[in-house]
C-alpha cells in the first residue's frame, strides 16, 4: 500500500516588491533589501513604548548597532559591518517581539528567526553562519544600543538598565544620537547605508583575494 505524506505547510507573506516569501522555508532569491528597509522602518522597538512623536524603529536601531560595532572595531571588514546592519533583519516580516514573548513561544520562534537570518545573509553575500567572534561583537553592540535606548527613550533608570543589559562602555556611546525620524526617512537612511557597505565590500574584495 503506497505511503502518503502530509504536505509541508507554507506560510506565505507577499512583499511590496511583489516577492512571495515562505516564512517556514525562506530562500535568498525571494529577499529584497527594499522590503527589509521598508518593514524595519515601520516596526517599533520596545512595543512602541518610547518617548517622542515617532516610534524608535528596528531600522534606526540597526543603524545604531552597525555604527557602534564599527566604533568598537574600526578595522572591521565591511562584510561584518553589513552583518551588524542586518542583525535584526528577520524582524521585517516577523516583527520585534520582546524577550518574555519569545520565551513564551518557545524554540519554534528561534528556529523561524534563524532560517530567515540565514537566507538574508546568503542573499547579500555573507556566510550562512557568522564567525563566533563576529556574533559576539555584534551582540555587544546590540546590548549597548539597547542600554542607550532604554535609558534615553524607554524610561528606564540607569541602574535598571544596568541589570538588564550590563553596564556599557560609555566612551562608545559618546556623541551617538538616538534619532527619531519618520519611517520614510529611516527607510532611506537604511538603504543608503546598505548600498555604501556593499560598495565597500566590493572595494575590499581584491585585498581579500591577495590575502
């Protein structure tokens, strides 16, 4: 008697570019930077519980994390700076969930996020898995950004932010502005930074080939 198999479920998301992205089985070919920039510019950090007339978006956060990553390691290759810019890119389709919600959902959320992150990295010429040292450095910049956002925008006391995110290296935050801009302006800034990093990666490619 022939065996029957249950078709794998699909979870399609239609993007503004016209692409249809399967959230359960994403492929690099279905990922466009315009969709990422647009989505992240309209996703609010901190569930929107921040001061100001505009939400502090994931796109704005991503720009800050990339800047902090570069400030901590000015010699970092552009490809790792691009990885820092894209560290939260899966949230353009799955949103920015606070940690308690992620914990309540369980490991399935992490699996979904990891699949999307892998497809996004491959789409833009990055390795499927980043070197551990790069992951750690991006995480440090991410936590530093979260501390600054918490204390400057989300109403956290310094001691409270220290407990959640660790006491930061304040020198890295010196002069860093947490900008609140309309989503269209943040989207444009994200796209501009992405294009600049791709150009730097191309410029660095001959040097990598000689190494």
